C-alpha cells in the first residue's frame, strides 16, 4: 500500500491539497500537530510515505484543500442519503469535484475549499469539513476496508454550509409583537395584549401596560396584568420587579400639585 499511497499523496499535492499521515487503519494523525502538519512539500511527503509504514493518508480540508460533505452511514440508526437527495433537488450540491465511498458505506463529496467553519447536522447524518478539519482519502483503510473513488466529475463548485443548514433545519421565525392597545378605562384589553407578547418583548410589554393602567388610576389593580404576564411566560420575581418599577415611575411622574394634595396641601 505504501507506494500507492505515496503516488496518491503526490497526486493530491498536484491539486494543491496539503496532506499528512495518519496511523495505520485509523483516523488518528501520525504527526505531532495533526492537520497543522499538512503540507504540499513533496520531499516531506516522500519521507513520510516511503518508510515502509502503512500510514493512512489524510487531506487537510478548507482552502487550499477541498471542502467535504460527509454523508454518514450509521446502519439501522439511519444515514445521510435522504438529506443528500434533498440538497440535490434544491441545487445546493452542484459542481462536486469527486465522490468517494467511505469504508462504512457512506460518501464524501469534494468541493472547492473555503474558509467556512466545520459543521454537523447529527439528525440528518451529515458532517461538513472545511477550515480546521481533515478527512481520510483513498487509498486509506479502516477495519480493512478502503476509501474508494466513485466518480470524478471534475466540477469546481463550492458548498454553502449555512444554506444547507437553513434548508434542513430551518429556524422558527420570531413572532412580531402585536401593536399596543389604545388606552382606556377597561384594563382587560391591556391584560390580553400582555398575554400575547412573545419572548424578548414580555417584560417591556408588561411595563408599558402597567404604566397605561396607572395613567388612568394611580390605585389601579395590576393583578390582571400579572396573571397575563405569567401566561406569556414571565416568572413571578420578574413580574413583581416590573410592576414595582411601573408604580415607582408613575409616582415620580405625578403632577406637583397632586403631590401637594397627597401631602395635605401647600406649606
């Protein structure tokens, strides 16, 4: 295997891809600094792969090396080929340079390298290897089974991992807060509005509603707003703190003549 490995290592180098050795039959780097030791220096590569050792051959991913979409095969636990087919239908995996079958029955799809971060989508059995990663490449072996070239279409396409993630695991759109209700003597509409507030707007919504209630009546019963805030997901401590703050704000904004009347008139 050594002569074949050396020939293949030099072929990868001619594509501009840095390589390094891994332990025989394993994915563990045989060099001290792992993928950081990857090189395109042909003399160093010849020294590594001409010593008679049965090193596996690894490629450092991310520019100048390739980006790799790793479609895992986990047996009864599932595989990534359904997700791969969905990506193909969406046009997100066009232009692959090569496809390689992995020893476990999965597949590596090679794309033009970039400086993207590595990523994983475990529920879809997909991994992404780019800047700061590496993969084993033909003719490496794991448990006696080789990495084997399936096809070399020779494309120069890139892979957008963020777009893949958005397609396969879309994030829920944040709820838009409902507009504040018009002030009025009946505070039920305020409570209903507070209960409808999404996360991120609940505290501010409660504070606003409490101030509107206190605008109409300094002694207003704020307990319906507290119940509504609880329904929206706020905790009791936060509710109490917000309502106390609203009461303090309302007292500070009382007209000077009102404060004099509360104190028994002018001195």
